[in-house]
């Protein structure tokens, strides 16, 4: 990846993370708000299929309705306001989309959903951390984090795959590991029980 583009992508991600981890007393974003934080919200909702117009950076009725629909689908209070919980969920969706794109772009759509599902399954497992951030950045857990591909900008398919995984679609049947048997170098991963193969990845527990 071009180094300048990598730096730009990393800088953009730092901005996203700084926005998406507000303090409890941070101002909410709602109808009438404006600025780059609103643009980020609109961009994320657009890739998820909730916001079907141009990003304006202004939080109007269309954005409010898109936020409300997002909240409803992701089990949040559907008030159309981006407070702490909604910002955190947007951050998680964005983070997981980076994992999916970094790990599984070029795979079938089912294969991309499967990678997202594995990360969510790890959060439910006693063998892994219980937050998406800690699962994602656990030492040597995600190859894309190690080699920098995590910082590439995900496409809409990656976000849609995340949405489907959050909605309960798990093509793996409960896997907590995935690996490419042709490129994996850690022999330990081959000791895991394979549940399913999708594209270039084996999914295992």
C-alpha cells in the first residue's frame, strides 16, 4: 500500500476512534448538529444502507431517521440521537468492517460475513476478551492488524457483512478461528477442529 495513503487512512481512523469513544458527559449529536463528526456518521450509515443521499455534514431529518433505523436494528433505544451507546455501536461496526476488509476482501460475501461472525463469536467465548476492541487488538489475533491491512478503507460490502453478522447470520456454525490453510505459518492452528471451509478460509473451534 502507498505509504502516504496508509498514513492518511491511519489518521482518518484516529479521528474516527476519537469521535466514537465519547466520555459520559460528551455532547450528543442530534438534529441541528453539524461538522465532521456528522459526516462520519452519515458515511458509515450510507455504507450500511441506512443513509441514501449525499453526505452533507448536517444532521437533519434524513440523518435522524437513518440513525433511528440503525438503532432499531442494532438493539438500541431508537431516539434518532447519537449519544454514547450509539456512538460506541457505530465505532464497533466500523472497527469490524476494517477487520472484514483487511482479512477477507476478495472472498465471497458469505466468506466476509463468516469472518465478522467469528469475531463476534469470540466476544461470546470465555477463551477471548469480551469487547470487540480487545478481541480485534488482542496480540497476534488478527493478521490484518499485524500487517497494517486493517487500516485500509472498507468498502460497502464489508459494512453489509458486518450488519448481517450482527443480525445473527453465522455461516460458520459457531467458529472462533479462521485461517487460510495454504498460507498459515503457525502450526498450532492446524490442531483446531474445522467446522467448515468457505473460499480460502477454514473455520474452526
